[in-house]
């Protein structure tokens, strides 16, 4: 029996105690993470990331106070002939010392940079070339409606105010709307039907209002400008130049009520959703105070932008930008502020 037991032990494949201590240890396989624990880690991380993205990108679009220009904030412009003393006229544009060499990062069919107070033109490119201007037309519509006292109270929408192509409020005949809401929609949303509604309310018909627009353009000395409609959605017979758009823009900035609107990121109407300004520079460019965007296939991406730094304001007009119109305008403004010594440190 002992022999049998000894033989069994001798034939055993088990290592000796020494072998167990001195031989290579086999690594234990790493435990596989369970799906439940992976989800418990990843889900909070994704939620935190989404919350951070919303705070950084989405929140500014709903921040109504950040984009509102307080009353009088644009007042230091003191552009005569706009909101200034009656009978005074702004200084005529002076292009005698204007630069014409290309500005890095500025590529457009026509453009101009001007000091709206002194009238000094800092830079220009084809300043008098007549071009389609799309919704930049609405600057004249808003200015004229404001001058005629037709931007307060309310009125009923007529069939002539509806069915305008392009972006709009989808107005319906018979509904009652606020005139100031229509003014805000015209300048911030670039709503074509809102601009038409202001025009019809002010002059009874669109053709009559267009006649008033052209009369005002002549009065302001806008020699490159002719209007055919109050919204700019129709390009036929509707054109202006970088020079004239800049002149019109400083008139708009000289009217406190209009300057406050074009400098606002968000406007809350009496009914419906908030109006978000189409001018992205209000969120991205330090000191931006307006003013208007425009686009049709004929005009190309266009923008007139104004900004104030250290109490000094510049207006940049970019027509048919080659690339992003906001980047073009920002580069032109940066160049201008460096020229006048007001660039931030």
C-alpha cells in the first residue's frame, strides 16, 4: 500500500514548494470593466460637456441684457444730421488720405472704412461701384419710417403686407401688430414682410413709400443709390455703393432709437419668439454696436459693421465678401483701430 501511495506522489505533476516560490509567476488577467460601470462614468462626463457647450455657445444667444445698448450709449457718436441738432449736417466724407492698398484678410467686391464723426475715409475699395445691396436696403426703410413717426402704436396687417418672399414673420392679413415690433424685426431679423408692413403703413402703398425712399436718398446726397422695394429682396432696380451705405449707416446710428435696436443681440416682441440679431459681430467683436447684414444671390454676403473703442467709432462696409463677411468686417475694423491708435492691448 505504501508503494502504491509513494508511486502516486512521485508521478504527481504538482511543483515542489521551492518551485512555487522561485518560478515565474503567471500574471492574472485584468478584470474586464463592466458595461454598467463604464456608463456610470461616461454619462456624467458627456452631460458635463454638453452643459459646458451650452453655457459657452448657446447661452449668449438668449442673453438679452448683454446685447442691449443702454439709452445714450451710442450718444457719444454725436453724428450731426442724424440725431443731432436740427439743421446741422454731418461732415462730408473726405477720402483725400484714404488708403487703397489691400488690407490683409479683407476680400470683397467693394468696401469702405470711415470715421462717422469726422467723415475721414481711412480705406476704400471701389467705393462708388453700384451694386445690389439686398437687406441693407432696410436701413433706409427703418430711417424713413422713424422720421415719419410711423414706428409707434399698432396697426392691422393688410393683404399688401403679406406673401413677401424670403425671410419674414409670416404675417397674416387681419392680425394686429406693434409698429415697433415691425421695426425691430426689420433691423434684427431682416424680415421682408415686416419692412413691407412698415412701408405700406407709412405711405399706404409700397410704390409710394419707394418714391419717398428715393427722395430721401437724393436729399442725403446718395448719388449711387436707387431703391425699387423697401426690403431689398428684389435686386432689379435696387442698388447702392459702399460709400452711400456708409453715409446712410451713420445717419441711422445718429438716431437713438435705431442705434439701440441695431446694437441689440435680442429683442422681445409683444407676442411670439424673441428676435435674434443676424449680426454675429455683436457676439464676437469687442465694442460692436451694429449695424446690418444682407444677402441675395446678386449681392453676395454683405454687412455694414460699426464698433466703438476708447470712445472712437468706425463704420466698415463690406459688399459681396469673398469668404465670411463678418471676418472681413472684423479684419477691416481691426486695421482701422490700429490706424487711429485705439486697438486693445
